[in-house]
C-alpha cells in the first residue's frame, strides 16, 4: 500500500490579494457547485489505482473556507470513500473574513486551522489588499483557538520597514502553535508588482528585510517556537506533517485546478484553467503534464530548507553515489555555513538560513 498526503486546491476568492500569484477565480455558488462535482470525479479516479493510504489532508486555495458546509461534506466523504484514510493531520486554510464556520469543521474530521493573518498592522494589511483588519484577525484567531488545539497563522514580512513586528507576533502567540513567516516576493502580474514598477509601492531594502526575519526568529524562539524550516516555526509536536512531505520528498497527491503532485515517482500538475478543469482536463482523464525531475538536486534543495538538513548515508543509498566525493569542491566552498553532525546529517547553520538559495545553487555547478 502506498501512503501519501492529499492536497486539494479550492480556487475561489471574494477578492484577489495584491501580492497573490496562486491560481484563483471570483467565487460564485454556481461555479462552486460545478467545481466540487468535477473535483469529486478527479479524486474518485484514484480508486482505480492500487490501494492508497492518506495520512495528511490539506485544503488550500484560494479560500477553501468560502465553501458551504454541504459542499465541504460532499468533498470529504468522497475522499474517505476513495482512500484508506488514516489521517493524522487535516488542515483547512481560513481567512479572518471567512472564519464563520470554524466551530463546525471538527465534525468533518478537520483538526488543524491555518489562518491567513499576514499582519496585525492595518496599514500593511491595506497595502497587501487584505479584506480584514487587526481586530477581525485577533477575533478570528481567538475563536479558532476555542475549538482547535492546532492553529497556525501565516505572516508576511518584508512589506514595510516601518513595522512593530515583535508586537504583532506577541499578540498572536497565545492563540497559535505554529507560525509560517514568509518574505514578500513580488510576482509578475500581481497588483503589488505593478505598483512597484510605478513606484507607488516601495520595498524595504534587503538589510531591513533580513533584520525583520531575524527579529521574527528570535521573538518566536523566545515564545517556545522552534524553526523547523526556513519559513516555519512550531511548538513541540505541532510541525506541519503535510508540508514536511514536500521538503522530505514524500509522495503527495494534488487534486483540483493548478494542483501539483509527486506520486508514483513522477511529478505532474493540472493546468491553470478553471474552464479546462471543468471540461475534465485533470488527472482523472490522464491529461496531466509531466515534468522532468532531477531527484538528487531536488532532494538536496528541499532537504536544506529544513533544520534537520539532509542525511549523507541516506542519499548515498538512495542515489548510489558517494556524496562527499561527488560534491567535494562544493562542500569545501560552503563549509563555513554548514554543520555536519556525527550521524552524517548536513545542515545550514542557524545564522545562515537566509542564504539557503545561494548555498543550494552551489550544487548545480
């Protein structure tokens, strides 16, 4: 039996945020009904394959919480009919403006809430095009904490140099066990990118952003959160089991428009088109697009994102190589930034985690 994680993409939003580059479309009840029906077809198609056990489920988007409880129930029942569900972690993404059904989610088997807070500074929230304010975010977090032990909050840093980030983080720590802190990346085609080109939005410089990242790291660590991945911090026992699959090269199935999968040793993805998806262009009809995969480089790249790093012996067995010989020159160049322990784990030193991209690129040379 194959064990995998399951990611389900719900593309609907009331309004697209100014920085967002994920595939999303305007919500309508009619499209939502059609989409869930097609999503059920795609998920059901996996019943034709060998028995698959699912141990993590992640409902992402978009705004999954925009769906009615009836639609969510239909979808989740299909998942449990199709797979051998031994679910340890079942996450749904929620925004402060779409948190009205939180108290009902436990009855659907959901046990983890990921809240898109992004900031508790109203000016920054406005810059980001978020629909909530500080007060709504704190109320939603407090409410989520009433019903769920496992609550995570997303934060975005690197938006403005004028920000009391420590105060913001201190305000949420009583309500959450996990924080994802991402550095703002301007993506072409987004509203914020256009404002940046027009000089109506100015990014803080690299030093200011690095200072914010290190402040976030120190503040969360003082509150009992350990960094287990570059952008993710958790109290003991509350790491995201689903996201760890991505970084550890474990198999996962992605269902829905634009969803990506790594399953059966292959990567494939559904196209970024709701119209095509509703016509049946997805994994269910074998319309996926395959990507070439350099598994060794990807294992190194993803493994060096996490605090534990990569295990040399494991890589040697998996790829039948002598890692230290193959990368002898690379390891010499990056030695000041790395730790190697007695168990053969190689990891980036804490103070150099922000250099991960540059370090990984050394393995391409």
